[in-house]
C-alpha cells in the first residue's frame, strides 16, 4: 500500500518542507483574507466538496465496501458515528465532520485508509496505482504527493 498526502496546497510552494504561500487552513478561516482574497463560504464549500468527492472516487475505485472508524475523538456535542461505515452518504458525512473539525478519526479497511491532519491535510493509503490516484486527485483540483501518514501508528 502506498500513502499519499492530498491537499489543496500546490507542492511548488513548499521550500525545504515548509509551505510558504498564504492560504487558508480551516473552516474557521471563512471571512479572513489570504493572498489578498477573502475566503468566502462558497469558496470553502467548493474545496471541501473537492476533498469529499476525491475520497469517494478513490474508495469506489479501490472497491472498498466498508470502512471502520478508529481512534475517534468528537468535538461537537451529539455527534457520533457508527464504528463501521458502508454507504457513500455516511462516508460523506464523516469526511465533512472531519474537515469541519467537528471530530478527528481514522477511516480504515484492509487495503485503504483515510487520515485527517491539521491545516486541511488529508492522507490516503491505497493499493491503487500511483497514476490512477494522481489522475483522480488532479481531476478534483487537488494536489497529491507520496508521503507517509503521520497518523499511521
């Protein structure tokens, strides 16, 4: 299985491992200015949807029928997910909650995982070919780099 870091951040803006561009990193940044442009709710939601759709497409291509939730931490009252996720609708809800910092968790199966990091970083592990992963990620306007998940303990 190969692990990837999938983000909205162009790797060309990374110098010696440090991302140098002024970009938003959280839903809480809506209304703030980055690179001279205010992050609107619509712009945030467009990027959030790209992450979600990218994950769903990778899951479908990897033929994953069930994802298990591991090490869940919930930050929003009354938010809980079952330990096994089977439907695309439920997967979308879980990913949305993670991206909106309402919870943190790992989604795992035998040959696939999704981990969420700080600053809108997402890590995916899969047996899909690197070419297919890159094609799917780029189609959603995101960037993909082979990179181990720091949450793979």
